[in-house]
C-alpha cells in the first residue's frame, strides 16, 4: 500500500470518516507493519479524544478565537528566562561579561607592569654613571 494512501487512511481513522472497507484495509496493513501499528495506536488515542463532545466543543472554540497579542504580552520575562533557549542566552551573556571583566583586569595589569619596566629602564639610562676619580698612587722615591 502506498505511503500517501496510508497517511490518508490514518487521518480518516482519527476523524472517524473511514468506510468499513477502508478500515479493514488499514487494519490488515497494520498487522503486517509494526510502525503502522504503532501509528494506528497513537491515532486511536486521538480518535477517542475527538469523540468526546466536550473536548470537541472546546477545540472548535479555541480554533475560532484569533491569536491576540495580549496572550503574548501576559507572559513575563521570567517565563521566557526559564526556557532552555533563555537559559542558554543568559549563560552566554554571563560568560561574556565575566570574560570581558577578567580580560580587562589582566590587560590593565600587564600594561602597568610594562609601564613600570619602561620607567625603570629610562631611569637607569638617564642616571649618568659617575666615576669617582681615584687619587694617583703616591710617588715612591728610592730614598728611604
């Protein structure tokens, strides 16, 4: 049985619009294919749910209501934050802030050390090397 026909039969099964012959063909195919059997059991749960008049009424009512922006604005930022994507964004932002703060501190420290090194070298080069003249050795005469 072609895949498209199986999908059509599964959809008709959940909506309870299959004829007796179509239902029999679907059951026969499900007995031969485990994946189709699993899909059929999933559709059975949907079929039972849709057969309940109260659920069907609520579903139709929900589909008739237009999606409003008020429903979106009622969500607080905390609801967004608790989602996995929100947590990932917040974690990435925190890691970036930490890296920038820590990196800036290390960079400033290296600049300070470099400035001290340059200042020390400049001071050593600027200081003239003063040599104290030594007095000449006393002249010795052969007379004693």
